[in-house]
C-alpha cells in the first residue's frame, strides 16, 4: 500500500468539500458538470443514484459512491422522479458561505455531502483513472475505519466548530483512502490490467516497491527479478498481466512522472528523498509533493 500512497502523492490528488445537501419529500437533482471525480457520502437518510445507461441503485446512511470525472448522474428520492438541473451558481455560493442546499417538498430526511477530487494531468501514473466509472462502497463493507470516517464527516458537518473547514478538507483526503481500501478489499476483477492490478499480485507489488524505492537505479527485468527472488520469466509474464505494462515501460513512466513533479513543485515543496532525486531539506522517507486547496 506504500506504493499506492506514493502514486496518490506524486499525482497530486486533492479533495475539496463541495455541496452539502439536505433533502426531504419528493426531490431530484441532476448533475452534469461535476469538476473532476465526484464522491457522494450519505451521512443520514437515503437517496437513489441514477447514472445514464445503468440500473438505479439505492444509497443508504453510510454509503459512499465515487464517480469518474464527467459522469452525468442524478440523485433523487426515488427512481423516475423529475429531477431539476443543478444550480451551479447557487451551489457555488453555498460552498463559499458554508451553507447547506435544501431541496425537496418536505422537512429534510436525507443529508449528503459531495467531495470533488482533482489531480495533476501531467502525471501519467494515476489511481483515479484506473478505477471503474462507478465505485459504490456500502456502509456495511466491513473495511477497517471506513464507517468511522463517514460518521466523523457527518458530525463535522452537523456540528461546525472552529477550524471545521480545515478538518473537512483533511477528511476529504481520508475519505478517498478509506473508499479505496474498502473497494480494493473485494479484489474486483476490473482492476486487472490497470495500475491497481499490482495490489492483487505480491510478486508485482514487490517489484513496484523496489522501483519506487530506487527509481534512479538502472533496473532491468533480470536485476528486478533477482532483487525480489523471482525468475525473469515469471516477472515478465505477471507484471504486464497485472498492470498492463512491462517493468521497463513502467520504470520509464514513473521517472517521467517524478520529473513532472519536480517541474510542478517549488524547491521547498519538492518530492522527498525516498524517490532518489535531489530534493529540498526534508528528511522524511515518504512523498510530500506540494499541494494547495482551490
């Protein structure tokens, strides 16, 4: 999972709390212009998610869905409800003021929050792009701390305190990690052939860990296989089957990503020493590319 943390850091994934919605009675809202990937967390009540071309699915308290960038979808009290277009300007004003958007024909029974994620498009190794268009993690997924994170998000929204905005922005990042953990715990078949496929193969995972630990080393398929005590033939077969690339192609791509990060960040926000590149004065062994809230 440290490789996953590396890629999230280098790809500059950032989460920002978006619109908070309280809804009751009969209601529906259609979302067509979500910036970046969108996560909806149901903190109380229930809602239906309708994505064009897919079966409607019910979301209940504690459920979280993560949708690919540009996915047109509707949130509603029931399938078939007439949904109004999202008032983007009104939602933006509500976000700026910290207010909640209220919709529907009766007192609120459903509360949800949207989190938007973006990343550095110059980096080719991406976690979010490797995900299917819709990831749905149910409250009873059983993943460690997943339900705790959703409950904490709901409490912060329901009972604002000093520095709540800072806490919420930090929780946006925590929520992404928790959703990924819960989803990956099921080992879904669709991750094979993508970057995330390495998490299902210990041989490939160890090889990637070696590459990430020493990207400046002149790795070959032979030296990499030797370092992880595997045969060259085994590595050459399992690596592309898991992530869709050869070891050499991945090494080249990762080096290019690290170079892109160096261009992206200022000197004092450089990538830390674990990546094997000249850095600023940080002595930590983990990635810490510069990031900013928008």
